[in-house]
């Protein structure tokens, strides 16, 4: 029997794929150009890859923080959500 690879709600938020990051810029070429990089320069490609990994990590942290905030909010019965002082 094949393993069940489906994500469950309890698995938490997923880190976005590189492709999701690229698509948010309109594709890989636009991503590279937005940072002033050339897709045919190996050093630019390395730097672009480092940036996309940093963006993925940051987005993953944001998603985890948001999910934890929802859990805390549910535990407190919705008290204190979106308070403005």
C-alpha cells in the first residue's frame, strides 16, 4: 500500500514552493529582472536562488505565526482579536 501523502489540517501551513514565489512575480524571468539579475549569469542565478529561499522561509514563518494566532484566538474564545488602542 502506498503511503498517504495528503496534507492534513493538523500538519500546519506549508512552506510555499519556489514556483509559487516565482509566479507571484509573474514567472522566473520577471523575478530575476525585478532584482536586476540576468538568468544566463551563473552568479546571478545563485543569488536569485538564495533570495527565493529567504522569501520562502519568511513566508513560512508568517504562515506559522498566523496559524498559531488562530489557535490562540480560538483558545481564548476570540477575545482580543484585532484590538486597536
